[in-house]
C-alpha cells in the first residue's frame, strides 16, 4: 500500500515470513512524524543502504489499523494538495507530480 498523508509518504508491506508490517519511507522524518502523531507503537527507524526505501520501521497489523483510524479522524481539509502546500511547498510539488501521473488512470476510462 502506498499512503500519502500530511505527515509523509509511506509504503506499507508484509514481507514473506514476517507477522508484522514494514512501514517504509524515503525520509526518516516521515517515520518520526507518523510515530509521533498517529502510531506511537511504530518501532524505531532502521536505515539501510541496499534497499529501495532507505528508512523502515515495524508495526503490528492491529496497531497500524488503529493509526490509520486516527489519520482518518484528523482529516480537516477539503483539498489534500492545498493542505500539503501549507505544510511543505517542495513536498507539495512532488505530490502534485504523482497526482499528474495518476490522472492517467482516469483518462484510460476504466
């Protein structure tokens, strides 16, 4: 799952034999933000130089679900792109690029 939030961008996966989720990020700050605001149960950030996502932390499925609920409860904006722009102008431009690419799905007509 890819998750874009006001606290950061995350890729959440369950690896083969693990019984917990890996929350991966491009920035350790994003994981800190997620941990501090929504998921205090998120494990410490582990840095790796030989993986696609350099930063990762681990959390149980149930604790992740509780954190997702908190994220949903805190939505207080009518436009996500505008909200990100009030937080971080550079990140807003990057998110907008992703949005522009994803509109291709709508243009497919499916």
